[in-house]
């Protein structure tokens, strides 16, 4: 396991410590969770942009749930 040092000014420290309570009270846990959430959000945006680009190129074929059930013989 590695260690990361983050320098915070007093206002940042106060903000992060207040948010830490939402993540179990540990500052390190809060920062890790916030970083992971940010990475997930960025990945989601990338997937949406890729989908929209494929949609613009007419490479997307959407079907209804009923059509899917019929296709699968359900």
C-alpha cells in the first residue's frame, strides 16, 4: 500500500473534514471515495459521448422491451 500526501490550507482542511463524516469519519476514506466517484463520473461521461457519436453515425439500433422479449422468445 502506498501513501499520498496532500497539502490543504485551513479552509480546505475544514471542508474535507466536514465531508469526512459522510464517509465514516475518516479523511482518507472520504478522499479516496470522492476520487473514485469522480473517476466513475468521468468514465460515464466518456461512455455517453461515445454513444452519442455512434448515434450520430446511425450505428445505434434501439428496440423496445417488448421487441427484446419477442427476439428472445420470452
